């Protein structure tokens, strides 16, 4: 870090509450703050729910999360509510339908990866995807609360191992960075900053 750069810690929002800087956006992005306050870092369980988050993180790859967040309902409608068994039955006709759907991100590679991931997940026993993903959650006692955004890693040994395991099973678009974003979003880790009001309230992870 250069001498001119200042570490970014939790900052006050318009309501006076301290938040992680990424969750403190202009009023036009209040939906981003709501996601930060009420969803990000909260434990998510259930095969379909985790498949949805894995799919959305794959679509986010290379884009800003707000781009995906504002299309989430469109994604849910297009992908049968992210029910694994339903998406696993998608055909080439569905791929063509999705590529023409303005309510989602129309990227062929990501669309086919999400369908392929459903086919792989459908072969697992009920609860196995949940158990697999959560088996890579680190011990929270070994992770001190980050005080600045610079202390939050982009990948970890656990996310690298999770990505490797998922890829070995046939999942696509699940690199270490995407795997870590999934872990953050689904509460496997708690990366809310130490002074963030969500963490101080004992919420998130």
C-alpha cells in the first residue's frame, strides 16, 4: 500500500450506522445496503438455496454484484426458482430461451455452466451439497474480525480447496475467488468489518 492510500474501515451511512464500505452506497443503491444488512454473511442452508447462490456468484464473475442482485428475480423466474431437479432437466431449447431473456445476464458459457451444475448436483444425495459446501467452513475462532477492507482476502486455502472439490465433481465456474464469494455470502465466513453494525449486533456468520 502506498503512503497516500488509507485503509478503508467501516463508515457511517445516512442512518448513522457503521457499515462495510461496499455496503455504503449512494441512495440510488439502497438495495445494496439492504443486501449487506440483511443477507450477506447470514448462514444459508439447503441444497437448492446454496445452488442458487453458487449460480448467482457464477453469473457475477467479471461483473459487479449489483448487476446480478437487481436481476435476481429475473434469474429465479428463468431458472425455475433454482430448483436443482428442475434445472437439471433443461434442454438446448431452454438454453435458447435463456439467451433471449432480457431479465438475466445472457452469457452462453455461464448459462450452460449453471445447467451443468444442476445436473451434477442432482446426482448427489439430498443434503449432500449443503454438507459438502459447509464442510469447508473454517473455525471462526481462528479468524479475527477484519478492521479494514484491505484485511479481507480474495481467496483462502478453504475456498481453494472447495473450488478444487467442486470442479473434481464436475461443477463449472467455481474458481477459488467465486468459491470464496460464496462462502462470504452464505455465512461460512464472517467478513463484516469489526465496527460494522451487522457484526456488532452478532449477526452475519
